[in-house]
């Protein structure tokens, strides 16, 4: 019984911390911080500290991607490719995928991400 109560308290505390983190991240994102915009997009995409909302995730990934964040560019490309939070558009997907490596620090990192995204495409059809 104590274990169950402890688990409930931990989940409750984690939700409060996620909500606080969400609000801080959102404030920075609204001010134009590209890293905060990317993080906010990730939070909406996963439902961390807020509701799951693919349209909001797409919006914030796009804001960050337009400022040159390569991780946001890759996520934006994936969302265009899969039609998550936006109509499916492979031309725009490949535009963002092609743009991302120009801004990436490591070409090996780019190759790893490309491989993982391609693997997901094959699974999704």
C-alpha cells in the first residue's frame, strides 16, 4: 500500500514539474528563442507538461527551423513527410531534410538521423 501511495505522489509531482517546465519553455519560445521553440514543439508532440497537439508541435518546430535549428528542421521534415499536424507534403519534407545538414555540426550525426528517419519511413509505408 505504501508503495502505491509513493507512486501516486511521484507521478503527481512529476506532472507539476512538467507543467512548470512547460510554462517556462513557452515564455522563452514566445520571445523567439529557437532552442525553446524546438523544446516546446517536442513537448507538444509528446504531450509532456501539456496536451498532445501535433499542430502546435508543427508550429513551434517550424518557428525554430526557420531560425536554423537543424533538429527542428529534421522534425519539421518528418512531420511534413508523415502529415502530422499539417497536410502531407513530400516536397516540403525533402526541402527541410536537405536544409538540415547545412546547419548541422557533425556529418556523422546527420547520417545517423537520416538512417533512423528512413527506417521509420519504411515501417510507416
